[in-house]
C-alpha cells in the first residue's frame, strides 16, 4: 500500500515527525552524493581533476537553478490539488509539469553541451582544467533529463504525502554512484569522463526505477504526455520563475560572502570551506522541515483549513527549536573534530572551529526562516519568498559579514552571519503574521469563488 498522508486530517505533530524524517535522510544522501564523488575523483585522478569537476559542477548548478525552482512550484501546486482531492486537476498539472520540465531539460542540455567551453572561459577557468571541465559538463548536460526526472518524481510523491519512496530513488542513485565511480574512472580508464558517466548512469537508473515504481505501484496520475492547457503552463511559470530566482539569489549571495572570506587569507578560506561542509549537513533538519511544512500546509491551504495551517506552523517551529538546539550543542562540543575531518593545518582548523562555535548559537533562527518560508511558499506566494531571500542575503547577510569582519577581523564573519540570521527570522515572522500571503488563491473553491 502506498505510504502517503492526507494532511487535511489527523494528528499534525505525528505527521510532521514521520513525514519529515525520510526527507531529512534523502537530503543527507544527496549531500553525501557530492562528497563521495569528490573523494573518488580526488584520490583517483588528483587535485587538478577535482578542481575541474568542481568548476563544472558549479556551472551545472547555476544552469539548473531555474528548473529546480520549478520543483518548488510543483510541491505547492500539487499539494494544494491533493488537499482539494481533485484527481483530474492533479493529473492535469502533473502532465503540464512533465511537458514543461522535459522541454526545459532538452533546451538546457543542448546549451550546456554546445557552449561548455565558452561558459568555462567566461568563468576564467584555468587553461589546464578547461578540457576536463568541459567533458564533465557535456556528459552531465546530455543526462540532465535523468537528474530532473527522478527529483521531479520525488517531489510529486511528497506533494501527495509520500516521503519514504523518494528516499529509495536517491539511495539507489548514491549506491550505484559509489560502485560505478571507481569502475568507470580506473577499470575502464575513462578519467573525468568516467566520473560523469557514473553520475549520469546512476541518475538514469534512479529515474527509470522511479517511473516504474510510481506507474505500476504508487498510482500517481502520470499519463502519456499531451500538450498542456496554456493557463496551467502560465501558472507553473508564474510560480516557477520567482522560485528559480530564489536559488539564483542564494547562489549569488553565497559567492558574495565567499568574496569577503577570501579577503582574510588562505587559512581563513580553508577553515571556512571546511566549516561550510559541516554547515550543509547540519542544516538538513531545517531544510527537511521547510519541505515538509510546504507539502502539509499546501494540502490544507487548498481547502482553506487555516487552523491546521497555523498548527503546522506551531509544531514546525517547536520541532525546529528542539532539533537545532541539540545540533548546535553537539557542534560546539565537536567543532574541532569535525573540521579536522577535512583539513589539518592548525591555523585553519582553529579558525574553522571558532566559526562553527559562534554560528551554531544562531542555528535555531535560521531554521525559523526555513519553516516560515515553507508555509508562505505553500500558499503560492513565491514572489514574497523571493523578496524575503533578497532581504536575507543581500540586505543582511552579505553587508553584515562585510562590516563585522572589518570591525572584529575573521571572527566577525560568523558574528555578522549570526546576527543576520536573527534579523531575517524576525522579517519572516513579521511577514507570516501581517503579510497578505493568506489571500493568495491558486484555484477557485466554493468558499472563495
């Protein structure tokens, strides 16, 4: 039987814990995917190949930011359709998303393949890395449909309340990649091309398994693609464009903050980079909560059950507080040990440890942003969430890290970052309480017709 919830009824706090757990594990596996890939490439092919792949991966992420943003629109639209129990509407929008994402995948894949070298030259990629970076980018561009495909299927399943099945897709992709990487790189002697082929093959297998699973077992309303209704595509793009821009804003904001870090020398850069790897893992609970409340609130907003929406917010905030306080405490105790997993230089380790100990105190405030943005996003208020992200990164996080690092040296980076978390969480709370996101109507109901 399909493991899914109808979140418009039942005990919310139990649903939130059970539903968010597999999402957290899925995110952890996604993070380990890149980590394992880097380990194989670095150890089997060397630092130059690792650098080439890192540059190409940055290009791939940037190109995909818009399309990945469409998945946030997927979660909101389909969860509202699920809450309204509109099977025909659910099937219609699944079809519209399939057609739209497929077209975009082919366009992006073609551009990535044809213009790999010019893109890399624009990024001022070192000449000795161009060839390998271009190969990695081209192979991944050809297989981009697989990456989008299995992530899209996972998003559809979460929208209808199933967070366990997408975990199996990612587990399959990660497991295959661990096995295929050394085989393609060393046994077949394909080098960086082999690493890219291992990635694409793993994602392709996960996509094909996902298609089989949802069609023959899970009964998600997939059907042979047809030309979608213009109005449906319009709604998808109206929500997907700002959702994609959110990722672009975040990506650019991270790059801007890195420019501040770079000004403090190689030891600070090394320590900060190691700390960010731990950061990305420790943020997984908050990210999972954001996705979970997006789906749960979306179903209830679809039928205008506002009391349940507010309870989802309440339990999400409490869950965030409990989990992030525990994680922050653990990080403060184990900061130096965690940093030493990545680097050994004493000065860099000392800075990375100090950074984590300071910023960990502010983790619960960052979690508030994930939860409240997930609730607001569930209503379809994508432009408002985009505005909150612009405020968070460009009016708060980047200026604060710059100013405080000038005042207090390298430790000012963590102080500025933490204070920006507090203020951005207050902005998110203010908009949640007083904003007009509740007035957003994606589909007509008898109540709001």
